[in-house]
C-alpha cells in the first residue's frame, strides 16, 4: 500500500513538473510573451481597403493578443473571431486554431505564420506562410495596428 502511494505521488509530481516546464495554461494554451502582447485597433478607409484588394473590409479592426496564448480579432465584414497564437522566434508568430478558418474547413494543422514588427505603439503583421484561410490573412495584415 505505501508503495502505491509513493508511486502515485511521484507520478503526480512528474505531471506537474511537465506542465510547469511547458508553461501550460488552462485548455493546453501556451503562455505568450513579447512586446506585442496587448490590445490594438485600426481603421481602413474605403480607398485603403480597395487598394489592398477588398473594399468590403473598410471600417474598424480590433486585435487582442493575450499572454495566455489566445487572440481575438474583428473587422467590419466578418465580425469577431478567435484562436490561438504562439511565438516562433526570429520575429514570427503562428496563428492557429482559428474558429472561422476551422468552420470553413480552411485551417491547416500548422496554422498561419506571420512576421511582426513593432514601431513605438504601432504593430505590423506581414504574411510569411498561410494556407487557404485568407480571412485571417486580410484581418491581420491589411491594417497597421495601434496599441490601445
């Protein structure tokens, strides 16, 4: 009986150590650390949206990158969406598990990879690699984001 308790206790400690080492947060989300974590807004004029290829996207955009590894974005055409985000290093972020991309059958297992740059309070995301989920690409890359 004592051996079972010791084994169970060691197993539990081992699981906790793995979770702590991976910085796990509820639901398997991974911590996101970086100067880009925060809330952003942007507005595209009709002319800017048309220049970028879709005049229907004119209006207000929002983006929230959370320290728990989740994000929420919105634009005037599609409304609010959410998913997960993780840092890859070398100035890149991976956006994945996107609700709208999954709903449309467009989400790839590796999600979409975007390069980020921060200039003062302005965040710019540019496409590195994405599958067919063009809605995510347009929402993330059309605006230059201003920190709220």
